[in-house]
């Protein structure tokens, strides 16, 4: 139980730290968020919990493919925000991401990469 609490505390501390930095510097906050911290933390936790190498490798492999269809959302969010406000923009961004993911997954299936 203490292991799970340690994982939560470290992970939460990193998220809070990055959000506090982002309040002070847009660029530095964005740079830190763009780093694959969550993925790296997940890989570290999985490794320390003695998950098989195949599972670690699969996690990294699928993370790569899942990140790509999220990128259009980051370009469209600043364009939509002034028109729709924050909450509708967030909802629209989620819909855009899901749509891009589905299209991307169908496209990759042609090449033998199954994301669904």
C-alpha cells in the first residue's frame, strides 16, 4: 500500500510542479508538458513492478502511435478558444482528437498496425 501512495505522491507532485511553472512561463510550462513525463513515469513504475520487457516495449510502441492523432488538437485549440470559450473548446478538442484517432487507426490498419 505504501508503494501505491508513493507513486501517487511523486506523480501528483510532478503534475503540480509543472502546472505552477506553466503559470509563470508559457514556454517553459509547454516545454515541460511536451516532454513525455507521464510515459516515462509509467515505464519506471512498470519496470520497478517487474513487468516483462515486452509489456514495457509495447507501452512505448503504442504511446508513439496514440500521440500522433492528438497533435491536431493542439493546433486547433488556440484557434477555437476565442470563439467558443474554454469548456466548449475543450469538448470540441476532445471530439477532434477522437475523430483524428479513429481516422488514423483505420489508416494504420492497412499497414498491419492495430490500435483499436
